[in-house]
């Protein structure tokens, strides 16, 4: 039966009720459809509708101190990879082919998602400038003055109910945007698991101080317990006294990497910390996404400044192989049905990768920090809402140039800095699929029709 007190919750009480109820339902093993049904039973269909997820979730990899260069081995520039020049900074010369993308691209043995269709290929957007030896580069991810892409994404995702909307694995420079939530930071990927324990306890204790919210949450929990067919729970559950321990313990068990997870990601005692950090982030993030506990994860990765990488080809090849494995394993872990949306979780996430410097693609000896035309770029897995391939060109000679965001075609008169806002606006479109919402953050007059697929619904 719909409860008027629950139905009429507003503002922070409404958001907290949805966060806590979603987390509690996840802890007792309900899928999102079951959670929404329970919310509708006590709060009505309008409240349940507000708990749905119209925007995509996201993972943002930020590679500082030169570590961004590693990702060139996964998604090389076409001119470089096709050149066959072993002095250039690509490790699979002679093993590349044309990518299945909207704009020209090249793929090699270490490129993720080859053969999985055009929607699963990345977009390489020229944006920003080279910021060599910067831990937290701040010029690649600007969508407008005083508005970063990560904060704007998180603001868009606030229409969804999550216990912790956005998580940053330190060190992180989140930035600002209108309506963005506060970022919650942890020291390492393992901290994400404990974070939900702490957050769940915090919300449980806060609920007991609000009689209306407590009554509403209690009634929702009773419905959740009925839906889960767990007879071991008593209807007289005292939320303020015991739910925090129960909820935290269950979420910890559900989110922590298992031995099977570590084996699938090939994590063992010999794995480098920089690789372990990405793998564990992907493992826990995918679980949190499926449980509806967070919308966005931001993590610093690969901060190792690999000037001498081509001097140890065994290590370089293994690093590239593992990075490919991690991206494909993340997608596989999310390749399960989302009963609420009717699709799959691996159709409902976006990944961005950017950094301080991608290093010089034309010189592998010492892999210098400088880039042609002071260029920089960002890799984006738009998952259907973005056109794919190379939206900049790093030629074998001459200046690196970017594309026209309106047409998507290479413009020899544009540098990557001139496309920064448009490239980040494309990320916002990948998240929302709604150009009207993008315009709440993106202020430039220039359109981005050449970057997006407005005829597709993700």
C-alpha cells in the first residue's frame, strides 16, 4: 500500500530514502526491478520512476606523469601504426589493420573490442594541450570555463539514485559543475569496498533521527524483505541499531574482488601495482554499477613516466596485453541483463582515458614527452552514442591536427586545444544522449554533430 508520507518525501529526504533503499535491496540480493517494485509499493510509481537510470554510468582513467602514453599501444594513431617504421612509438608494426570505425583508425593485436562491432570501438578526440609531468592534468577535461567534464558528468548522473554518486581514487582533481555532487575519495581501489560500509552506516544512523524518513525507510525495507523471500529477517528490524552492520557486511562481501575475479584478470603476486590498481578498480566498479551503488568512478592510473619502455619489449608487450584484457574483462563482467532497463549493463557505461602527455608518437627511443603541435587527446568508449575512430591526425611528418566538431572531418587549420570543449561535450552526450542537457554545461556556439550519433538511443 502506498504511504502518503513516503510518496510526499521531497529534497534531501527523498534522495536519502532512495539511496538507502537501493543499497538495502542490493544487500539482500534483489535486482533493480525488485527494488523499484518495492519502492513503488510504498511510495508510488512516480517515486520509483525517479530511481531509474536514464543516464549511463562512467569510469574515468586519468594517467598523469607521462603514464598516458601506455594507451597509445592499445589505440594508436592510424598514420603511425600503418607506417611500418620501427623507430615510431608503436610496438606492433606490420600487425595492424583498418578499424571498423566511422572515421579512419588502425587496430592491432592489443586493441580491445576488435570484432565486437562499431559501437564498441573508441573515439580518439583531439583536445587540450601537452601538460608534461603533471599528476592531475587540468586542460584536457574542460567543457567550459570553471566546468570540468568529470563534474559535469556527475551532475547529469544525479537523476539516478546511488548511495555514493561519484568516487575518486586519490589523487583526483574532480573540478566543478552546476549541480555536481561532492566527490567521495578513497586512497586505493580496496577503499571503495569499505566506503560503502561506511556510507551505508552513515545513512542508516541519519535516518533514525528523522521520524518520517525512518518510518518510510522501514516500510520500504519490509517490502524488500518480502520481495526477497528472506524469512530470517524480522519485520521489527531496528534500522538505527543493526542495519549498518548488516548492510555493510553484505556489501563488503558483494563488492570485494574474489579469487575468481583475480584469476580472470590475471592478478597474482607478481603483478605490478600500477596494473593491479586498474584491475581492482574495474572489478569493484562493475559490481557497484550492477548493484546501483554508484554512478561514476575516477581513478589515477599508470603514473610511471615510461621513457625507457621500448628498451624492454617483454615488459612493454605484457603491459599492453594486460590493459587490453582488463578493458575486455570489464565489458564481460557487465555483459548481464539489466532487468530494469531491458538492456545489458555493458551497454550502459562510458569510459574516458586522458592524461598529461601521450609522448611523441614518432620516436620510441627514450619516448620523449613532447608532442607534435603541443597536441593532446582523449580516448572515449561512447558505447553507441558517439561516432568512432580518429577525430585527429598525428601524421608521420608535419603537425598533428584535429577535426571539425560539426563535420567530424580532419581540419588542417585546427589544433587539439581548439576542440577541447567540443570533445568533452561529446562525452556528456555519451552519458545523457540528450543534446539539450549537454547545453546546460557546454557553452560554445559550435555544434558537435560530427562527433555524436543523435539517431541512436545508446
